[in-house]
């Protein structure tokens, strides 16, 4: 599932750290978009016999690689790149199995209706932004920042295959 929203639909926040040490910052930019994609399920594995004919099909892996999280924005605040690439603390905990070499942040997009009331919130867990894929471009009228990250997800024993990559919470 791929979801694309733009800044006028809501508010994009980045959280680094966990529990009481968590720090959340709203990303300041005028316009932009936000997209994320959960990892796709692995393809079934064909097992052949000695002659080369299909013997049976092995179950696929729960997920093939990792998901993606991207956004672009008219650049206003120079601290956005630092918040993404060098967070104060990672959101990954030991149970998530993500090495410390990949400092992660949680992304949150709060979507609002036309009246400005909160409609739903999309959470994307443990996103690692490679500094080489967070690109600043200077322009005549405005500058832009584009960012692409890997969605590692978090350990959750209630989720399919014990891993949750994203979650949408609808307000009632």
C-alpha cells in the first residue's frame, strides 16, 4: 500500500528517542508532500525436482526488504535535515533488532478535515534517513529539501509476523 499526502492536508512530525526521553518536532515547511510504502510480501519460492520440473512451492518470506518513506518540502527551516539524519536518540529499541549504526525516527502525519479537525493519524515506525538521500536544492524563489528513508518497522507481537511498519488511527 502506497499513501501520498501533501502538507496542506495535515502536520508532519518527527520523533526521536523513546518513552520519557522522546522528543517530537513538527517539521516547518510551507508546501510539500509525504509518501510511505510498507514492504511488499516476498514472492513464493518454486522448488524444482532433479529434472527441472516444478515439484512444489515453498511459502514466501513475510516481507521482501524494507519499506520506503519519502517527502519533499519547500525549505524554510535549515534544521530539518539534522532532525532526520542525526537524531538526538534513536526510536529503535533492542527488541526491534536494528543496529545502532542506523539511528531511526518515527514519522507521524496528522491529517485534518476541511474544518481543521483531526481526522486520522498515520504513524510510520523506525525510519532511517541516509544523509546521502536527504538532498537540499537551492532555487530562485525557494529552496527544496527531498528526503528518502527506509522503513525498518518495530517489533510488535500482535502484528502479522511480529513486525509493524505503519499504522493508521482514525479519530472518532
